[in-house]
C-alpha cells in the first residue's frame, strides 16, 4: 500500500474544519476507546508475555493485535476507493441520520464480543506466531491515525448509500458507515480475545 494510495481520499474532502457528523463522531469515539483499551492491555508487558499462548491453537495478545493491524490495513484502500467515488458522484454535504441495511447490522452484531460465532481468519490476515511489542503497538497507533483521517475524508458523504466492497470477498458489501463500524467492532472482538489471555491464571 503506497502513501499515494492512502492520500487519494483526502483530495476532495469538503473542509478539514467541518465538524464530524454525529455518526462519524461516534465511530471516532469508539476507536479512541479501543485505543485506550489496547494501551492498558499491553502496559507493563514484555515480549515473552506479549507472545504467550494459553494453549495450542489459541492466539497470544501479540497475534490478536497483529491481526487487527493487518486486517485494518487491507481495508483502507477499499474505503479510499469508496470515498473517492462517492465524493465525485455527489459532492453535496449530507449530515444524516443515515439508515443502513439489515444485513450489515446483523453482520456487525455477530462481530461484537464476546464471540458468538468463531470464524477462522483468512490466510491473508492470519498473524505470524512471534511479534515485538515495540513494532506491533506503533503499527496499531498508526492504523488508528489512518482510520481517523478517513473519518474526516468521509465527512458529509451519504454513509448509507456509498458501499465498500470487502477486500476478502466481493460478495460482502457494507455501507461506508458500516465499514467504519466494522473496524471498531472487529477491534473490540480481538481486544476482548486478548484480554481473556491476560486473565488466564497462568499468565
């Protein structure tokens, strides 16, 4: 993913000084809460603890966070394409509220922790077994900065009409608003998973 690709979405932003519409502000607050949770989760850990697995087949804290990073980075270009296309199609500012599809709502509900349905991560975003805390957390913080910039880029767009095609399956399409909601929910799911590791008696 190139810097040029990441900057494409900013070229047609209505105004960098325009306050976020209510829905986007909600996603911003959710991401900020996730960030605080992640920082609290890893506070005081060393790399051995960061990579500790409670059992074979279960992810470490490091793997949970690395998975968030990889999945998030893969979604950014899809979000960029949607924002650029929606901005070109309808430059008028829309503040909402927006009505999103039922399928997306059900998908998001299934994503929230605690995990009700376990789904194996696609190979493209399956984390490697060993990670350095000093590498994973800065990457996580960088992902958040990039997501927050996309929130600003999307401000004023019709968050229900613009559709994001999943980078993992072209059959999965969510509204732009739901794509941001998914980013936050997916993080919560794996931060919860990581928290269960830290709560293990043998940790």
